[in-house]
C-alpha cells in the first residue's frame, strides 16, 4: 500500500497537516533549562569559538593575518572580517 493515501470524506488526505493546531500549548515540555541553553550557553559558545579562531589565526600568521584574498589565506582574520561584512549587506539587500 505504499504510495496510496487514505482520503477523508472532506476530500483531504489523512496524515497531512493542513493548518496549525488551534492550541498554543505543545504536548512536549522541555523545561526552563532549554531557555538557559538557547539563551546563554549557545551564544557564549559561539562567541568563544569566534574569538578563539581569530586569536589563533592572528598568532599563527603574524605577517599577513589581515589579507583576505588568496588561496593560502582561507583561515585568516581578514577573510572572516570580509565574510562578516558581506553577509549583513546581503541580508539588508534581500530585505528590501
């Protein structure tokens, strides 16, 4: 019976969500720890990882750490800064 769908009397297939549930509450509860992890721990880990990457890149390539272009400059601070400048510009242009 693979590929066949059961059809209700209304004409809609069963097993397909056609609209959001009316209830705003969910059957799944994740607790207050979820808010702490999402609101505090993950942003801290992201900032720590970014700072660690920038620090190690500056330390390892002292002469040309700010040069963003070139095949050997993929993991350098200048490349990351250029990417961080391009992405907000693209978001602003896409939002118009």
